[in-house]
C-alpha cells in the first residue's frame, strides 16, 4: 500500500474537478435544470448575493463568440467541483471503499440530495424540493451521477499515474 500523498490528492482532485465541472456544464446544456426565469439569477449568483456580494458582480459576464457568459458563476461552479473532487480523491487515496463504491454514483447522488434538496432550500437559495419542477430533479440527479462518475474515473487514473511515476524515480 502506498503512502498517502496530499500533493497527489490535490493534483488528481484539481484535474478531476475541472474535467467533471465541464461535464456538468455540458450536461446542463442538454438537460437544463432551471427555467429561463429561474436562471436569470442562478444558484451560485443567488448564494453570493445572500452573502452580501452585489448583483453587479454576481451577474458579471465575459463575451465569447457573441455569447455573454457568467464568469462569477463559473468560479463558484468550478470551486465546488474541484473541492468535492479533491475530497473524493482523498477518499480514493485512503481507500475508503464505502464512500467510493460504484464509481462514485452514490456519492454524487448524496451530494445532490444534501445540497439541492436540503441545504440550498433551507438557505432559500433554491425553492423547496416540492416547488422545484420534475425536470430540475431529473437533470440535477442524473447530472450529479455523471459529474461524480467523471470525478471517480479521472481521479483514479491520475492517482495511479502519479503513484507509477513515483515508483519509476
């Protein structure tokens, strides 16, 4: 058994978090979780506004290919993704099997339930689960499965490569 390495965990978690964050954004492009009206202020923007960040900043955009894109939302999105991917990579590295079972699918569903059905509704960042449309639940549940499965696959490969590279040197 190899020695636990925070450096490896941070590298694997960052790589997995960036890639899985892109997967989740792509997922939401095909199955949008929110109505256009609710997406005028998306959950990351709303959360920041609840913390006192002015709407002028939370709704700041950059333009690419004629599209206005919410860079502040992306910072929150990728920060969340990298944080959870790094936590998950640490669980993989420590071989915590009961939390990393089935390529992370149960872990992803647990994150969805905790944040989208409990924490954010309690904080009034998103509506109560009963007031969220079925499409939102379907998109978010399946999106969290794809997101955490991606975290699992990327983190496992990167951790293995880093262990292998260490053995060679």
